[in-house]
C-alpha cells in the first residue's frame, strides 16, 4: 500500500512482501527500483528537491528507520514494522543462493568490497556474483560502469554509495543498466565486511541504532544525527499538532506522493 508520510511517499510493506516483489521482478525481468527511507534521508529530502524527486520516482519506498515507523504511526498510518536495508539485503542474498540469481555489488572501497563478497560466499557458497565494482569512479567514468553492469547480465544490483550520489546515479542510468531489481544499500557493504558492527538487537528494537553508530564513530556521526533527529522531531511535532487541531497538512515538503508500480 502506498501512503503519504508528511508529503513523502512510502510503501507500507512487510519484509516478506518486499522480498516477494524483488523475486517476482527478477523472475519476470521487469525492472523494480527499491529505496530505503530513514530519518537522515527524509530530512535531506526536505532541503534537496532533486533528491526528493529521485526518491519519489522509485518503484518501492520502504521504511528503514524506526523514527519513520513511529512518526507514521503517530499520524495514523498502519505501519507494523520496518524493512531495513541491511536485513533486506541479507534476505535477498539468501534468495539468490536458493534460486540462482546473480547479484552485482557496486560501491565501497576495493578492500571492503572484496571482503564483503568473500564473507557472502562463506555463508552462501553457491552464489555466483555477476560482478563487483568499487564506488570510486568519476562522473566521466559512469558510462563505462553502466556498460560493465549491463554486460554482466546481473539479476540484481546492490549499490553501496552515499545519498544523494546513488539516487542521482540511478535516476540517470537505471533504464540503461538492464538489471531487474535495483537497490541502494548505503553502508551495508561495510557491515557485511565486518568493518562496521550493527547495534545489538535490543538497541535495534528500541530505535537506537543511530546512538550505536555515534558510539562507534563519534567524530563523524554525532553532529549528523543530532542535526537530523532534531529537525525531524520538529517537523513531526508540527504535523501532529496540526492534525490534532484539525488543520490541513503543511504544504512544505519534498513532493506529493507518486503512484507506486507495486503499492497502488
């Protein structure tokens, strides 16, 4: 089901729903682009209309962050759970092993990329990678990267690059890639490679993964999360107040919700 969360389109789906959509796209060879929405990306979209348009044009917009889950519930949306990027990636890699789909990893440093792929093969030895390409290429090299991916005949493409770079890359080239299922995975390759640890499960359930990231990388992460969480709390509080008072939603936001190819 596609819904509007503070003028941002979201698809209210379970993990099982999302995996099945990806599976169907790969079997039918119909392109399906997935994007995971968290608080940081949501806030960035409020100030970056190009990023907002890139996200809204995706076929599936999953709820990745607990902040989005809580905010959507507070505004009356029937969100039961989130679909995190790293968990979805893990499920899809298992699917690739079961059904013979060939993944392509694009992004991260060469060392992280190779270690991530090695660990995936340790866990799923029958997977055949369509290709691996680090994320350190210039805009002038993009056409060559796209050609490599298309020639690989990959079934699914996982892009481990930061926002808004991966969204811009996909908006520019998704039709030329020739890949059925496309998904941005952010820093998931670092997690697969063991370079970054996930928060304990209890912290994940409490929505405190951001705090664990700050603990691991305080110099880089504390200001980012302090800023985005504060801005998000302010936007959400204003929306709840307007809803309580029976006022129309604020027109400020990235884009009105589009029509999902899968969510209706």
